[in-house]
C-alpha cells in the first residue's frame, strides 16, 4: 500500500519524492471509504515536506482538499485543524493559520488542543508574549 510505504519512509528517514507523496494523498482523497483520520494521515507527509523543504502550490491545494474532506466528515476534528494550522504556518500564511484556529474554536474544538499549533503560528507572526500562556497550558496538560 502506497500510503503505508510513504509513512514508513517518513518514519525511518527515507524520503519519498514529492510526486509519490502527492499520488498517495490523491488516492486517499478519491477513496470513498477513507475516514477523516485517513485523510488527515495522508496530509501529514506533505505537511512535513512543507515544514522541512517548502511546498509547491499543487501540494498545498491537495492538503487543503484533504483536510476540508476530513472536516466535512468530522467537523470538530482537532487533528485536522492542527494539521491545517501547521501547514499554513509553514507556508507563512499567518492569517490563514489564524482563520483555521478561529474556525476550530467555533466548531467546538477545545483551545488547549490547539495550543502548540497556535503558539507556532503566533511565533511566526512575532507575537512572543502571546505564546507564553499557550506553552503553560500545553505543559500543564502534558503533566
């Protein structure tokens, strides 16, 4: 299975080329039995690529489609919103990351589930003071 190979390659350090990652993700997007978790998982290697190497427009559009499909199935899926926030932040789209955060909270996702992604987006915008309470929340939840 292509998705399993892509995840395995990511976990064990063997880089899959971007085109292979896109093909795997498209396969999940067109799979009528794909769950919200499957769709979010298919976006993960592309988001990792965006964080480490940058992302082209085709991949960014595909990730947004995957996450929109996941949220259509599970409108308050914290993982999907975190993935969307992380991708937008990695692409330098601070306003889009903030909009994803606002949409998540409006959908009923608890703010503490979004704390680290929100902190990352705020740091990218240079809002260091706003990050401290988010880190304190995340550390309190982890402990």
